[in-house]
């Protein structure tokens, strides 16, 4: 390999290394943001949800969650609104299929 070719290859490797350093820094920043989000979610889950209006809600207002699933397995399953034509209940659990009329 000639001297010019070797210099060119070394230059290409430097560019690749520089690109990797930038990508690594971006991943470190993303990792930090995700860790902060996880900590916030864990903090919300430390406080038990509150039963109100016939369903469970987190302290930050997220909800409504299924009382049956939470009572049985301590799982927070979000209740789905039922179509307006279905007047048997206002919400339905997608897991246990229990209908709820929330006030």
C-alpha cells in the first residue's frame, strides 16, 4: 500500500471514529432522558392509585383503571370508553371484559 493510500485510510478511520463519538454522545443523552422518565413513572407507581368515581386513578390524574384487574393482580389496566350506542356501560376493561359505568 502506498503512503497516500495509507494516509487516506487513516483519515477515513478518523472520520468514522468521529461519527461514532457523536452517535455515542447522542445515545448517552437519550439514555439519561429515559432513566429520568423511568424514575418519574416509578415514583408515580410508589403511591397506590385512588378509587374514585368507580375506577382507580393515579395521583397525577391518569386513569381510569380497572378495579377488578387492580384488585386481583395489582395491574393498572386502562379502561376504554364504550361507543355511545352501547348504553350498558360507559367503560370496558380490555383484559377482563368487565363493563363499568363511571360517574
